[in-house]
């Protein structure tokens, strides 16, 4: 079983602070957050107690007692022999998830493009931009598919009729929606055999003899 257990780090921090009596209590808490700051990307001293770096450091001290105080019944917690904690995914981990698995998300969409005779290419800065958006949404790996589908949905509808290009390159501007791969609704050029009719040209009148032969 698993879960996010939001705000359980607050329970852990209170317990860690209570374990020390007297002046050492504040020193122990400060030492704990100092270690969290060193493991975070933010400058030392600027990591808030609710930040991801401090949360990853605090959940390592998780005990069954914290789960009970969180709201789980003791009879249930007693049947969980092993408790493991996970660190928050960073940008590098999200990029690896996008590209390295056998059925990676980027490969799935590249296969959809190949089925229509097209090629889809993701640049390194596009993968990093997708990971950054996922981190902003704070929904973990689930955000990756939502971001990529929203980005490519329109062009996927256009693929069967696209004749202007065969290779589609996704860069950071496409991810941030300052550019678009989709063209939108456009008027298709007339076919060559219907060009004169579309232009309103007057049909050529055949002589009577040629009319009979053509008939």
C-alpha cells in the first residue's frame, strides 16, 4: 500500500522536537532542518519547513506512532511490518521517466506519429520544460501525460491530412505554448485537374466534328 500522507511531516517534526529536553530541543530541530537545506537546491537557510527538501528529510524519521497520530487505526498499522519512504522526484528523475522506460511516454507518442507516416522529435530543453511544468503542478508523474497530451492533441487530429511537413520537433517554446505544431483550420489548395474550374475559366468549345468524336 502507499499514499502521499500530506502534512505528516508536521507530526514527525513535533515528535522529533519533543524527544530532546531543555535547550537541546531547539538545537535538534535546527540541526534537522539544516540537513534538509543542504540536500535541497535552495540556498542554505532559505528552505522553509514545509518545503520538499525538508519533507524528504523529515519522513525518513517516520515511525508507526506517527501513522497512528495521522489517523490510521493501531490494528491496521500493526499489520504493516515494513515502512519505506520515498524522496520527491526532481527534474532529472522526471526526464528519465519520460525517456528511459521501454514504454516511455515520449515513445508512445512517437509511435502514434509513425502510424501516420510522420516523425516526432523531443529536444532536451523540451523534456526539461515538461519536467518543470510537472513540478509546478505538484502531482508527480501523473502530470507528465496530461502535459504531453495537451501539447500534442491538436496536431494529432491534423496528422492524417498534413502534407506540409513530415518531421515535427517539440522544443521548449512548444511546451510553454509560445509556438504551436498545429496549423488550425486552413483551406486546402485545389487539385490540379480542378484548378481551371476553381479559377472560373471559360470552358473551351469544341468544333462539331470533334464534339461527335468525343461523344
